[in-house]
């Protein structure tokens, strides 16, 4: 219950290429899991789909890799009809659980870098100012939501006046106790079950 896990998240975008890396570890690195998502295929007729690469490491050091396509399933329509009359109170309960979950998250590292260039220098400068505002707001939200232990979070906007394009690199490391996730998960499951039963 008191085992602390580490979640490392990194999102990179270079021109039209997206790449997401998610690394999980616990027991001081004895247990490791890694998922890479290089592409996002939004095939709406079949539901949003992710192409993912999974990598896990056993205590013996053996590594296993696998590829799979992840498809989001939809809730049944009657599920929302059952919840609709009590949506306001349900949202209040979800917000309570969400705040409870965030309180147990510790951010150890936060960095976000954006590069942007347009053929018009004035638009490049204008966009850079907008990105600075967005990064500042995001960092303020992080401080208000989770426990920040990164004393020097890094945010950077680099205007590219001579080059066209957009790229971003977001990197975060979080620590959370496994028991905290279990308690919050049970709390959320109990809310849903109680609502469905009426």
C-alpha cells in the first residue's frame, strides 16, 4: 500500500510527427513498464485508435516487447440516460475524487519547450507571446493542482524567425503511492456502482 511508483511522461511533436512515451517503475526500479505511442489514428467510424508499443522488464532483467492497437470503447447510451438526472451532483462527486487523487501526486520534474516559426516575423512574435501565456498558465495550474517538488521547472518558447514549423517537447516525472491510486479507484468505482443501482 505504501509502495511509491514513478510515472514519466514525455510528449514530442516535430512538424506532423507525434510521439508519446510513458514509463512506469516501482520497487526502486525492479519493476518497469514502458509504452511508446508514435502515431494516433483517428478512425472515427470505428472509434479513436492508438498504435502502441509496450515494453516491460522483469526482475530477472528479461525484456519483452509487443505492439498492439488500442481502441476506445463507447459507453452504452442508456448509461448516460440513467446518469443524466443527477449529472450536477455526479460532477461534484467526481471533482471531489479528482482533488483527492491530485493531492497524492508529487511532481519531481517539469519541462516544456516550444519552437515556432512563421514566414511573417510579426506573426511569429505574436504567437510566441501567446505560447508564453499558455505555458505560464499551465505551470500555475500545476502548482495549484499537485505537489510541486521541482524547485526550478523549465518552460521555454523559442521563436524561429528564419525557419517555418512547430515543435514541442513536454516532459514530466510524477511520484504517487500505489495505495493512494487503489483507494481513489475504489472510491470512484463505488460512486459509479451506487449511481447505476439508484
